[in-house]
C-alpha cells in the first residue's frame, strides 16, 4: 500500500505543474496586469477569472495580457483585443447590448418570478378554509372517540 502511494505521488501530473511568474519593472504595470486578469473570465472554468484559474487557456491569456502590456497597449486596447477574439463572454461585466441583454435581465426576471411565486403561495394560504358540514363534524368526532377508546 505504501509503495502504491509513493508511486502515485512520484508520477502525479500535479508535480509537473509550474506557476509562471511574470517580472514587472514598473509596479504600476503590475497593478494593471492584476486588474486586467481579475476582470477577464476564464473561458474554460467560466466561474473564475484568469488570475485564479489553473486552466491552460487561462495561462495563455495571462501571457497575452503580459505581452500586450509590455508592448505599451492600454487597458481598453487589451480588453478590445480579448473581446474581438473571444467575444463578450470573456468579460465579467459585459456591455449592455442586444446580444447580452439576457445576461442583464435574467437576475431581475428571476427575482420577479420568485416574488410572484411567493405572493401566489401566500394568497393561496390566506384563502378561507371550507367549513365542514354538521354531518362531517359528527363523523369526525365519532372516529376520534373510537380511536381514543
């Protein structure tokens, strides 16, 4: 068992993973890099930004951001490059346009639908209960008496 664990650790792919560290000569450039990589979505993970993702595509995108920053591109030009290549989905805050309208309206519609459902449940619960007839009450009382005996 110990041998299997040792072999597993030795031949694990995670041992070969490396973290690429970019060297910045200007702290302002490094801050821009951090800001951009936190604003761009990983297209593989979809719920992480490229700064936090370990996917290969995210590594490539971080490298491209680094390369474009060193070429002297502005933040807007880098974002434009990414959106031209990968679409608005690469942005955590996509612009409001016809293609992205559902992204902006979906949360509002979800809340409205939930509020309507909550209202419908409360309305149904507040309806007066139908009253039992005298014969039904007597029948229930008889059943309860039989059960208690």
